[in-house]
C-alpha cells in the first residue's frame, strides 16, 4: 500500500512537471504557482490510468483547460502524444 502511494505521488509529480513545461493556459509563464495544474494532473492521471488514447486525451485536455482556465490550449494533440507515451513507459507497457 505504501509503495503504491509513493508510485502515484511520483507519477503525479512527473506529470505536473510535464504540464508546467507545456503550460497550456500560460499561467506558469505569467508567474502563477507551479501547483495550479495539480487538479488537472490528478484528472489526467485518471484518464491515462483508464487507458485513454491520444485522441481521448487531446479531447480531455482541450475541454478541461478551456473549462478551468478559459482558453483553448495550443498543441494539445502533441502534448497528448507525449503524455500517453510517458504513461505507457511509466506503467511498463
């Protein structure tokens, strides 16, 4: 149980780093806190954990970023490709 929690925390941190580097709403570059994307990372981990395809992840990202931050993210499909590959690697697929 403890090992599983640590793994989930590590994956969340890695995904949060990827989201911050992408910065789909332009908030990190504008000086907002690193953890503003944390709820998005949580939800995205669920989508990825359910085996979300690149297309499903793209749709999810466009909907969630627009809903939470009021703007459509640039390059959502490119980022989706990156995080789906990251998720498969992290899960050992």
